[in-house]
C-alpha cells in the first residue's frame, strides 16, 4: 500500500508541513538534527479531519517503551491529548528514514527531530487559526487540539477544522519548542500505548503474519563456526508429502505448509561440511585475547605514567575477564517475506528496518524502491537484532518459491547464529601515594572497546587503550573472536565498568577506606557525586572499610550522557558459593525525564537482566561448536532471583534528555562483585561469578 493510500485508509490525511530549516530543539533536548533525517515534516506528522495525530517514526518498539515516550513529545508540543496520538513505527514505505533503534538513541537522538516537527506544526496551525479568527497568533492559546482566543474561549477552531483535508505547505523558520517550565505532560508518568494489546494477546509480532499459502522454511546449518556446506542430500526429505526443497547458492532449505513437518524434513537431510573451525574454547580464549593486547591502540593518554608510578607507594595490578554473553531474547529471529507485483515485502523483527531494506535489495539484486520492510512489535533485542539475516533468508526463499515464506529460528539456531557480547580481558595497573590517593591509572582492554572505561575520577596520569573499534564492541581486529560478536545492551560498558569499579574497591581496601568515601575523595564531577550521594541516601549506606562481612557494595557508571550509581546487598552461602541478591538501589541522572514510569521500568529491567551477566550467563563453546543450545544449560535470571529493587530518578530538567534503555545495566557486574567481596573477603575477577568461581576465590583468599 502506498503512503497516501495508507493515510486515506486510516483517516490521517490533512496536514502537510514543509520544513526547510534545521530542527530547533528545546533547551533540554539535543539541538542538532542527525544527517539523513528528512527535512519535510510530512514525513513525521499527519493531522486528520477528526483531530487525531498520526506520528510516523522510523524507530521500532521492542519493549523499551519508546512508542509511548515519543508520542508524549509530540502530544506535549502540539497540545493534544496523548490518547489522540497514533504511532506508526518501523515501516520503510510509510515512515521517514532512520539508522536503527539501539544505543539508547530514540529520545537522545530522534526526540529533538520529532519535537522540532511538532513545534513547527503547532506554529503553522496557530498562524492559520489567527487568520481564521482574525486575531494575531500571539493572542491565541491551544488546549487539547483546539485553538481559542485568550480571554474569549468561545472564539475557537479545532486543528481538524483548520486542516479540512487540505495540503498545507506553509512553513516558519526559527520556531522554538516550549520551555520545560510549560510542560504539562512530559515529566509525568503515562500508561504505555502497547500495554493493552500485549496483555490481551492481540499484539502482533513477525511470526504472527498469517499470509495465505505461507510455506515454513527450515534451513540447513553447519555444526560449527568455520564449517562450510560441501554437499546436501535432500532426496529423503523430498519424498515427504508436501515438502519442497529450495537451493540458492549456499542456502539450502526445506519448506512445508506446517512448521513441524518442515522441521521433520530437515532432519532427513544428509549434509557434509568442510573447513577448519577455530581451535578455541571458553577457557583458551582468554590467552588469545591477552596475547592480542599488544595490538591495542591508545585512545586517551594524559600525564607522565612513569613518573607517577615512581612516586607511588603502592602498586596494584589485576586482570578482569568476562565471557561471551548471548542476547537470549524471548522472541527468536523471525521474518515473513512475500514477492508480489514485482515488489518484495518482508515483515521482520529487526532493530534497523532501513539498513535491512538495503541488505535485502542487495541480496536480491533489486532497486531499493522494490523492497519494503515492516517491523511489528519485537519481543526483545538488546542489540542482537541490529542486522536482519532472517529477513534476507526469507526474501531469497520467497523469490524462488513464488509463495510467502516464513523463517523462524529455533532456539539452537538463536544461540548458534547470535552475535555475542564479546569476551574480553581488561588489564589495569594503578598506584597509590602515601596519602591514599590514586597516582596513575593504566588500562588496556582486549576483546572489546574502551567505552566507559573512564569516568570522572581525578587521575593525575592515565592511559586507556583497546583492541576494539570506536570505543565500542571490538570487531576491528581481524580474527580476534572465533565467531561474530556485536552490541549487547551498552556495548563494552558492562565489561569496563566491572573492571574499573572492581579495581576502585581493591584500591579502597588497600588503604582501608570506605569504598564510597574513596570514590568521593577522587571526584569533582558534581553529577557523579550527586548520583552516588542519592544512592547512598536511599540505601542507607553505613561507612566502613571492606570486607565488613555485611555483603554491601557500590559502583557507578555511565552511558551516553546518563550517570548511574548502584548499591547492593547480597548473602553468600559459604558452603555452596551461591549468591542471593537481597536488595539493589539504583540512582540515575538522565537529564530531562520524559516518562518517569517508563524510565523506572527500564531501570528495573536492566537490574534484572544484569543479574544474568553478573552471576550465570557465560557461553560455553569448543572448536567452533556452541555447547549451550537452550535455556537448560544457558541460565538467564529467574523470577525467584529478584531482589528488592529501589530506583531513584535525579531531577535534572536543565540537562538535555539523555539515554535510558542501557545505562542502568552497566553497574551490575561491578556492584555485585564488590558486595560479594564485602561479604566473604574474596575477590572474583571473572564474569559470570558462578558459585564455583566464588568458592575458588574463597579458597585462594
């Protein structure tokens, strides 16, 4: 369906606003427009004759709540009720271009674009209303989408009446959005727009697209990374009634009307593979990463490290390790593709519909305008659905089949084909002077980037180096990892915060200083101090050098401008090494908070997810084979693990709205490591901190 046809079908015809100036954001939002976003405001907003607002967004909703927060921004600036804003997201035919949903960028990056669109729309509508009511625009006010004359509310006109189904191409330059002081919706908690359909089961995901005649495809996969398909005997599968076998280069699939029959047919395929899988496992990988540390590139270097080390009274050196971690989203990768009327349409659970559109077009040899990606709700992603291999597979098969094709990875495929959070080794060498202050800090990260390795501690001399690219996930060194790696909810930050904040606690223990006081001693950054003090107040922190036997810990972190501080209380069974997390307090300064309830949901979810990478999640593999194929061996957090969770949102509306989906998770490894040390006096240097590793640390200590 063409965009115009869609608009007619939904009644969202009417307002078309041409925008030719830069996006002008409110002081609390980023005042720049990222390259690539359309200048034409028709791309973002439609106001129907009934006054309902259609909001078109290239971002996707994958459980993080941006469907609600973005609608709040539009409703706030237009002065319409939130319930009259209809969101359409992630459709490459109907929505404006977007680079993808990830990195906590929906509000931080795209929010100003949408806010600027709404501000421009409101200004044009006021101009039109002034002409209709024959008064200057500055004598008008708007309430719930109705423009009236100040002091004479009987003289009014609704947005829908102004539009009357006509195209408006007027524009105004230098329109400034509302000041924060005028906000009535943003900053309050609003119900999620996707809540009801997800509760009653009507929400549709990629696998729910029931197109007539759909064939379910199961694909021949190699047994290990590094293995390539040599031959496939599909004769037995082809003898099954209703089975079709399709080959497209190295893609071999069996298809059937029913998914269970397709899976049964796949089991009859006799495939052979060649190639040389990497001779590594989940233990030897750390030696490989340590050996590659020599190739690390320096990102930050300040001060004279040698001189600082020479005047140090105490030197502390440690290595911190973390395993590969799977995304383990509830919804596996899925896609449905249909080749019809010379166009390929793919419904796919992907974080980046527009880049995936380009991938599909390239794979099929089609011009981009012949491909459409539609992204329904996504059942979790965390960076693991940034690419769309399942969309490409479904499209290739649909093209050859002449019928709609559905590809849904099973859990084994989900683990085998994942782009894991990279394993890493972080080496930190530091010193203390006689007064117990840090003299230098030398940090080398191998396996991932150095994102968030540094925070605002006062360090006279420091160096940060990594083998990663762009301070992020660490894919630049060829052959560094034995299988694909990628973003995983705050890429690299979980690794680096675990190392940095563990090391800070070690230094504090060396001089027998309370770990919170030790951090504050090395801080002048008022925002970091503020979140630490807010967490301490909520937690009821009692000063004392670790290990105190109480089982309490502290850590602070950051991600894309948002600062966090976490405190935790744990109980450790000294016989089994089992950890019970009793309580977690998290304070967060994210600048302007659009939807406080949504922010708290993200904080609580991050804490829960963080329990996994901290205590249990670590991928086992050997010679290219993934040994964890389901949740029977790969253990994600259970509801029974959940501690008491308390959140604190720092009121800071003077600061641009920062990130929200990822910052809360970065402290979890560190805060639990520090609490475990405080409980039993044993330091665990490797994530996940399994009972076996805790017992081993206790034996060594």
